[in-house]
């Protein structure tokens, strides 16, 4: 028996590609200093790596604007707070959905309760999909932003962001997207879709460590800084520079975190080139990563289909979410009879060494709609790229054992 059968990749991916560990270690040892364009050699190397990572991420997310608009933050929560509070400064109306994570719900709730903002939370259908037309209908003259979770971290349903982006573009309303559960699995073309602010976290599908996240802010989108302070540039100015990324990046960034993201980006490209085989020659970062994502997505979806088929065949198990009724990621929520979700999670852990996540997954409205609050949420299985048949079988056997 393995020590851990890890199926909690929606919380954080584990393990990371080996190069992420080794690059973080060596970069932190050799160049783990505060960056600076005009500093000593080590500072210049740290700066070079950071600039390169902004460029790689811009390409990865289909952003053809200035890579300096790729801003590093602590995580997606940080990015979403900066985006939401920034766009709603002074009130107005915001549109989001009932599928959101608390990193979106709570800023909206606070704005509504404490700052007089109006919020529309668009409902979803039984499979977990938002009708883009409902977003269109919710837009008002004072709408400041539409904020959408690309892939649900409870149900795995993937929203039609291309259709929503078309609507927001036509209406001239900033479109903010939370890519926590889709980045590193699904292709996201920021320019083609018309995303104005793309937020990401480093430690999930992007295979970086915790403590690093970011946002890409399209030119022309006006966001006030959430924090002000040292930038290492324009220090004589009494105020935060307007120039990106310094406008939104104050203080020392996580060099090891960015080095991890950098290594992961190169790992995606390498994986993609392996998939492309003979035609890989000449493939740029975008093409190589696109090949990697389609390979990762296919593998993860095969995993989730194995789990879902087994669970649907098991009496007493309820499976939530889209099934085969639309686009999805490899996140699967289920419950066993009327057992509280945390009890099932604890049994899987203690008796079978299977690591899953029971609970509300920081998305309480999904559970209100699903009727799973009383059962303390759902048991969430999230196989990842590095999961294998053995992990899946252990989980299936564990659930069958619990069902009895
Ligand atoms: C959909 C979604 N949004 C936002 C977050 C917040 O990510 P982080 O905790 O890295 O800020 C998560 C993490 O679970 C998530 O799944």
C-alpha cells in the first residue's frame, strides 16, 4: 500500500514536476536576492528570470500586450481582491455567479454590505452551467465588472467564457476571470476571448508552489493599487508609479515562487514538444504549451471518467455535476448515502490512505443550490496529471468498502 493516494489536486497539485523542486532550490540558493535592473549580477539575474516568467505566462494565456502587465501577487485570492475592490471603487453594480469561490463571493458580499455596491449572482443550471444570456440580461448601465469562475471547484463544470466575453466586450464591461481550476488544463486565449483581467494562482494546475499567484491586466483597464510601497523604481516619487507591474506590485515578490512558475512553464513546453514529436521543431512556447494542455486534459478527463463510472455504478452513491453533459475538468463531487462528507473523507484517509477533500470547498452557494449543506458538503475527488490507475482503484475500492 502506498503512503498516500493523492486525489486532492483541486486544492493544490501534488507532486510537482521534478524540475520545479530543483529549479526553486538552485535559483533560491544562487540568485535568491531582491531583483534589480541596475544592481549587482545576482540582482540582474533575478530580474531576468522574473521578466522571462512574465513573458512566458503572457504567451501561455494568449496575452499579446506588454508582459509587464503580468503582475505577481500572493495567490488568486489576492488577485481577485485587487481586481474586484479596484473595479468597484466608489460603488456600482457587479455581476458574478452562484458558482464562485469565497475569494470572489466574500469581496462581493463585503462591497454589498459595507460599501453600497449592488451585486447580481447569476444562477446556474442543474449541471453547473451559466447561461451566457443570463449574464447579458443582468448588465446595467452602472455595471462595473463581470466576474466568472472558469471551472467550478466543486462540480467541475466549465463555463462558456468565449460567449460571455463576447457579451461583455459588446457591452463595454470589464470581464474578470478566475482561472484557478482551469489554468494548466484548458487553453485560455485572453485576447481572443476578450478577458480584461485574468487571475491565476500558482500552486494548482500551473504546478508552482504556494504563495505565488498573479493577474494579467489588459492595457486600458484602470485599477488602483491595493497596496503601496517600495518598488525599486521611481523611488523619489511620493506615490505609487503608474507603470506596470509596479503599479500593483509593492514590496518584495516571492523569488522562489516565480522561479517555480518559470520552471513549470518550461516543463509544459517540454511536455508539449514530446507530444508533438517530429513536428515539434520550431514550435514556440504557445504551440508547445497548447499540445501539453490537450495531453494533460485528456489524461485527467480519462481519470475522472473512470471514477465517475465506478461511482455511478455503486448503490448509495450520489454524484453531482455535469457528467457527460458538457465541458468539464477532472473535479468530481459525490456523497455516500446520507453520511456527512467529512466522515467519508476521514474514512478514506484513515482506512485507505486516499487523500480527498470533504466539505463546502469555499463555495457555499453551490451547496445551497445542490442541497448538500446539511451533509456538510460533498466529498471531492480531483485526480491530476500525475495520478495513476492505482490511485483511482484505491479510491474506488475505498468507497465500495464504505458503502459496504
Ligand atoms: C475556483 C477557485 N477560486 C479561487 C481559489 C483561491 O485560490 P488561492 O487559495 O490560491 O488564492 C480557489 C482555491 O481553492 C479556487 O478553487
